């Protein structure tokens, strides 16, 4: 019974994403991203936090597809911002 409950929980948590189609993503990176990079990062909203000893930046926004997400992750990688997490918040 516990396993069945766990499987139902997992099914509720999975967003049915596809490689194509828009979705809202949240990307958390280590370091301070300049706020004027929003245009450079496909219009994603950027907020910074220094609640811990390491400063972090959070990007949230609607992207056209996962190719656009890959492009943002590549930009962050090329500029040496370690990615801490990527979440798909909403599909469609």
C-alpha cells in the first residue's frame, strides 16, 4: 500500500513536458547575475539573494521550448555560473 501511495505521489508531481512547447522555468545559480542580463537571457526575470554565505541568483520565465532552456544553460555555463537547480513550474 505504501508503494502504491508513493507511485501516485510521483505521478502527481510529474509535469508532462515535451521537447517542444512553452513552459515556465525556474533556474537557480550560484553567484550574482547582473539584472541587465534579463534581455540576454530571453527575458527571464532575475532576482538575487544573499541569505546564505554564497550569493545566488534565480531566473524565472516562460521559454518557447527546451532548446531555449538549453541556450540559457549554455550561456550560464560559458560565463561560469554554476547551476544549482532547474525546475519546470508550468507547462503550456
